C-alpha cells in the first residue's frame, strides 16, 4: 500500500493518498525490488513544481494508471530537494536517453537500481502503454534490458568520472577576456539576461560579471548587468506587491514567471542586489532587498529561526480549482476597483495593456520605464509617484491577502537556509539594518542547534523536529560560506573556527584525493549506482566551486597552505576546459581571487568592528577582510593588534605593507589599486 504518510516531506505527503502504492527511497524498498525481482519506478519532483502536480492529477491519482504501476513495479517517490543525490544521478540517465531533463522526472530501473528508460512529464495513456511494454520486454527478453542497462550505466559513469589531465594548461587573464567576449554574444541587450526563453536569473553569473566589469573598468559590461538587474526588478518575475522572486520567466521579457517562489533563489538574489547596491547606490536595488526580506520574514520564516523552502506555483481559484499563478494575477476590472481614479497612471506604470497581458484577461504587473520617466510624462513630481506606487501596492496587498495562498513547503533544508542566512548578512553589509544581522544570527543558531550533530556532521533536512537525511556537500559548503560572512560582520572568530571544523570534516568524508574534488555525498552514506561530483554552476552554484572559494578565504585566515593548494588544483583542472562560462561563473570568481588584483586587509584596534562595517558598505570584491579589537590568535591577525591604535594592514600574498592609521588613507590605497 501507499507508505508516504510516514514521511515528513511536503512533496511526498502530497502523494500519500494516491492509489499508487508509493514507497519512500530507503533500503527496505530497494531490497524488496531485488527479493521480488520487480523493476523500480523512481519518480522525482518537488512540492512547488507545477507539472509535477499536473502529472499527479492526471496519472498518479488515476486508479487505472495506478493498477498498471502496482501490478508489476516497486514505486518509489523522491523529493529532489531532500535527495539531490538521487536526483542528480538519475537526471544524468534521463539526459543521456532524451537529451534533456526537468521535473517531474520518471525513470524505470532494474531491481538493482540501474535505469533502463526515463523522461519527464508523461500523459496517462503514454505512461501506461510504456510501462506495459517495458514489463513485457523484461519478462520476455530480460537479457536485452540487462545489456541496455549496462551500456547506460557505463555512460552515466563516464560523465560522472573526473579524468585527470595529462598536462596542466595555464589559464590566464587573456583566456578569461576571451571567454567573457564569447559570453557577451549571448546577451539580450533589450531586456537583460540571455537572449532566450525561458529565462533563469542565474545570480552567480551576474555576481561574477559585476565584479569583472568593476575590476576591468568595462562600462559596457556593467551597463548590461545593471540593465539585467533593473529589468528583473521591474516586475512579473519579481512580486512588486509583496516582494520575492519567482523561479524563472517563461518569456524573454521577465514578465510571466513560473510562479513558485524558492528560498534558494531569493537568498542568492538578495546577495546579488546587495553587491550591486554597494556599487551603484541605486534606490531600486535597495527596494528589492527590503521587499524580498520582508516577504521572507512573513512567509518563509519559522518561529525557531529556520527558513522554509518554497511557496507553490499553484493556488486555488475562487471556484476552488488549483491553477498556476492564480494568487498573483489580476483582471483589469479588479485593478480599476482597487486603484480607483488613479487607474490611468497605474496602468501606465504597470502596463495594463497588451504588453502586460498574460492570458484569459489576466495581467501580470510589470514596469518597463523608471518612475522618474513616467512622472515626467504625467507632469508629476517623482517623489509623489513613488508615494502613489507604495500606496497602490498596499491596496493590492490587502486585496490579495483575501485570496487562498499558495501551498507552503515547510521543510527546512540546511543548504538553502545557509544561502538565505548569507543573503541577510550581505543585506546588513550593504544597508546596515541591524534587524537583518539579528535574523542571520538566529538562523545560524537554528542550524547549529538542530542540524549539526555532536559527531561533527551536518544533517540535510528538518521538519517537525525531525532530521532524516545526512548532509551533502552542498550543506557544508554553504554553511561554511555563511559562517565566514558572519565573521566578517561580527569579528567573532567562533564563526571561523566553526567553518574550519566543517571544512576539515569535508576533507575527512567527502574529499577524493584521486581526482582532487569533493564528492557530493559522504563516504558514510550508502552508495548509489554512481558517484556524483557537482562541478557546474547552475541556478545554485556548484558545491565544489563554493568549496574552492571557501578554501581560498580560510587559507588566508588560518595561513593554511594545504587549503590553498587544494583550491588551486581544483581551479587548474576546471578552468582550461571551460567552453561556456555561464556554467562556471563561480569558478571564475575563484580565479579572480587568486589574481594579482586581490588583497587582504587586517583591521585592528578598539574601533575595528566599526571600521569593518564602514568598509563593508563599499563594493570591495577583491578585498578579503579580517579584524579584531583585541589581541588575536588567528594566524592572519596574530601580533597585529597594538593597544591604543587603529591599524589597517593591506596585504598581498602573505606580504603586508606598513599599517595605515585612518579610514581615508586605507580607502585611498584601495582606490589607487583599482586605478593602477
């Protein structure tokens, strides 16, 4: 029978009443397949996934389809957010078989777990016919399926295997310039982002490009990044009524989103907009940060300080039907009633016209012009229009709150919590809002108390006081990164010691010295059909590229040459073979860290924290900051504190100049570095 009622995952619980005899992925389920010699259906999705819901309703809730599945297969449902390791392995198989991937993902496997067929969304009849044919083939000609499974397994292993280069090719600034020039050819100069649809936000891409434009004084590239961030902020993709970004836009103009709101997107985008705000002081970017964090606080924050995972794409209509985007869209009549006499102006700001129309008389709010431009068009003061816009959004919010909200995925994932924690820290750096630091510290305490065991390992998930999954590399790398960020704004060395402890645990249980990278799963976990190494940066950056950046910083703080050597070897392996830089932007960040433009700055003295926080408000992507207001045993700061003095040591590659004693001098020195 269906066993998913025993689980805590909101996605699995959504399927607990299906007539399919679903089981969770566990050793008991896998052993049963071998004992009964039945093939396995592995069906992977997540709670906020629209097409996952569609396939559930059309197929998995259907008794006829369930009968086919129950008769001959062991049926296993997997939450890809709880088990990214399983998702990654079988996604490779689907991509080999079909040339594409996505969710829902459905794979049929032999009893030993090796896949023989798979794809994404299937209609009921196609699904049933295929399963019946596969079962007939398995009974009549099992050798043929075994042969195919072996060949496919070899293919999965081949793309999972990290081959060591015979010779190490040097990667230098000229290579990077060539990659960026190639990259520019894919830019959309009208709406920002890439000239294709759907459009994903890819925060790591724009973080790197912003830094590269700044360090190389590339005004053309900076203009593109600014265009992209502005157009993403103008709405559609961004919920101007209540803050927060949806997962991606289905069109070229960032207008109609795939309406689910994911914690990981919003955490990374807050960090990106905070970086951009420090460089530009653009008030639009500040608004985006504040609205997004307000949304996170209201909708995705637990009383214990943890962050929930997502809001669904689908919500109930007034007729009681689940429909994608129902919570977020408006008819013209609704808007006229809510806004009243200002509707003409409102309609100009938010494009209640052909440009802003989605479908079936529904509009998704989107700006195309700045409020300053529109204010001039209507002979208004821009301050007055800003005030009107705020008031409209309050009215819309009050009206929208009367609707049925999208379903909440209330599990807490360690990796995503850490991304959001860092978002709060980066917002604090940029804006100085103390509440953001307090929320970050509360979340860090939540992670330490609930997700870090006395044995030293992190756990991946938390819901209803339960943790059921051992941590993955993504959990460690993002927590390490977030804790380093907390050190940078508190100067509490506890956060660095915690980061180092977690890093050393990664070396003990994830590091593969034969290829120089970290495996995605711990050596304490049951092995899957192949080993997974996460190398390519995607919507979420790769765990290995994040580890390379972490190791760079920790090598400086602790003067640990081994950390530095490992990070350099990782880079030396990855960089020379980069063909499409958008998939390696966080690796390119790490390359810039090791460039001649990078510096380390030690801030010592009774006013160290105050001075550090002033420095944090500046955009200094090539400066690693450390500081102390008392004598410190941290290797990088040891013997640098002098009572009664505020000292600034600007260093490069373990060599420091004479200390400066005032903020103006150190900022001028940093400015001169960029101008040299």
